[in-house]
């Protein structure tokens, strides 16, 4: 993933921590994701902008969420992937087929789509109260990449973004 890294990472995690998260969210993470998290547990990306679509504003990826270690007393907090997934699905903010792993600077989610492994942007600030939640969930999504490795490879520095 060409010199991509996460800065200000959390406590290191093990394969079994990632395995436990996969059981919790019902999704097998791509190998590239697993390897990144074994070396850096969340944090700020070294290249933070996704700007692959000329018809869409560049997205600044603020943080990759952490993975809770086994026995972490605060594992239900939303700073962790599992805690965020559980809370947001329970509150019906996110549909259950999306697993959030990062956020943009406005608090919108970058997620895995469980069925396909695609990376999806989920804008929580576009919900309309008079529209069915299922329609809101559909309208809030934009596919960013067909895979995690392509998503990470497409991230660029701010200097490379045309605003």
C-alpha cells in the first residue's frame, strides 16, 4: 500500500483481537486491512484526501478508528470500530451491512460494505426526517472504491487536491 501509514495509533492489537472484531461485526476484513492494523491500530492517515471523483467534493479522512484489545473496559466506545458499529446500527444511523472504519472531518463514515468489501462513504448529515429510513440510508451512500487496497492507494496529500 505504497508507504501508507497511520500516525498516533492506539495500543497494538493481535490477530485474535481482529478475529473477535470480525465475529462482532459479521465481516472478514481484507488482508491489507488486517496487516495495516497489526502494524498501526488506527490513527491519522499519512495521506488524508480522497479526490477520485471530479463531480464530488474531496473527502478528508480525519481518523481511522481503533480496534479494541481483548478485555478493554471501554470497548463499547465509538472510538473503536466494534463500539461504533454496534452503537450506530442500534440507533439506526447506519444500516447493518456497513462497518465504519474511518471518519471524515465532519463525522461522516468511511465503511466496508459487508456483502462486497467495497469502501463506501456514508454521509450522516443528509438525512431527511420526512423520508423513510431505508431511503435515507441509500441516499447517504457513495462508493469510493471497489476494495480497501484501491481506496488506500487513491488517498493523496492535500497538496495534490484541487479545491
